[in-house]
């Protein structure tokens, strides 16, 4: 699937040939489920049978058979096989390209918008239409997706759901979160963290979110809420192989649920005490810099892991709340996953120091015209 812009404001979408009948998926029927995502109601219809196992993994703990209370309008989603005629009815010739540079998990997103409607177009798996006003989305999957089921569910289900539940006060964020001894941390901007997460589990951390975390304001604080997830095993560079059916239908063998493998390593709820923003890449030594609330806000906005759809282009509000309510720091990881424990221990210790006191030296350095030096919390050179 490719999109071609006509002028500066109009776009046309070139639909791929192929049909659900050719893929053998159209007669599978549509499975309908109800979920309560931390209290947010969701009705989901899936007619793309190969995706159901991963959908059940991602949303299964929230399944409910109960009827909704009178007057409650649920968010609704539909996942169907790619159908040219059905998709054509949901396109607009005057849709505009939205948010140049938007990305998810390091991959660029091709987004379009018209009023309250948004479209996500991805030639690897299909496309999604999101209606922010009606609180619903529709995703159509190609017969032979070129990405695995885990990423398919993220982009065709969880990502549009995150856009819609945000209006109900529940944020779904592609971020890791963990807690130990009542101290909880949200980790942003990190990919390939499975070695660090294993080290954290061995050090008695419990994982709230391995790849996605739900966040909601409760009692004047920000609560981190568990979402089922898997992490992709770090196995070094992967050679590019044949694309197509085997990429999707090979399953999710490269992914692992760490909380399923390590008994007692899961937690469902904790209040967020700290936020750690991870810079890309790895260095010989880990580094971290404590951030005041005014410093934290632009750092969090710059590295925010999900583009937030809004007809007026409003900036995300959650970064400001995290900067205000939580201790924030930015860090560079080393090649030793155990150094993550050192960084977290130092951040935990800093969280106990009042913000005004901890910022005095940095403010003084700024007054003297010198930038504050980042604090290195890794091993010494002799180690």
C-alpha cells in the first residue's frame, strides 16, 4: 500500500490488489469480544483469525462477559481482512498528511487526517481509520503481513486504542515500568531492554509493563497499571530474509513474556515515583543526569514514545504531569545490563531528596554561565 500526496493538502491512496477470499480468511467469521481495560469499556470485532491468539494474549486478562451499564458507550474496534471495496468507502480525497516525522518503535508512521478522522497507512500490514469523535477504529490487514503478530496487534489494535482511551483518562504508553520496595519507575525511549529487565528481575524488581504501560491519574498521583506484554529477545543484528507469509505466520517465536518465565515478577499497580528517559545507543559507561521539572518537560516531550492524535494538534499533557509529580532523569545505557541497577539505585536515592535542594548546584552552575555536568552513575574506570 502506498500513499501519494496530490499538492500540499490532498492525498490519494493506491490500494493493493488481493482479497480476503484469495487469502482464505474471509470465511473465518468475525469473533466479537468485550473488554474492560482498567475500567474503560471496549468492544472488539475481529474477522482476521490468525491475529486472534495475540489479541487474546494482549487483552485477554481484561475480557468480560457482563453487559455494559445503561448509558455507557464503549470504545469500539474492528479488525478485518484487507478489502479494497470496504476500505474505499472510508477514505477521503481531501485528507491531509499529518505529523511528518511521526514514528513508533523506530519505524516511521504514515498518517493522514481530516477533521476528527485519522488514517494510519502501512504497506507492511495494512491500514487503520480512527474516528476520534465516535470513539471507534477500523483496521484492515493484508493477506500476508510482513511483520510478526506482536507488532501487528500493536499497530492495528493497541496503538489506535491508545488514541481513543486517552480521552477517557487512560493513557496507553509504549514504555517499560517496574517497582521494587514500593518505589516505581517508568522507563521511556528504550528498545532492546530484555537484558536489563532480566537483571532487574534478578534484583527483585517486579514488572508492571514490559513493552506497554497504562497510566491513569488517581488520588492526585499517576498510577502505573499493568498491560500484558512481551519483549523481543536481543540476538544481535538479523539478516534480512524473504518477506511475506512466513514473516507473519512464523508466529511470535522471537518474543518472550518475562513475567511468565519468572514467577513472582509481575505487579499490576503502583504509583509512579520516577521517570527515566533513555537516550539511543550504548556507551562504555552508563550516564545519568537529574532533571528539574522545568528541564524534564522538554526532555520528555522530545522523547515522547507515541504520537498523540488530536484534530487541533494539541501537545501531549501527560509529559507535564510526569515532570511535575515525579522525579525525572535522562540516561545513557552502557553495554553491561547490570549497570541499569546502579542507575536505578541512584535515581531512587535522588527521589528521596527534595527537588529544591537537589537542584541548587545545577542552578548555581547555570548562574555562573557553565552548563551543569551530567552525573555519571556507572562503574569507575578501574572496575
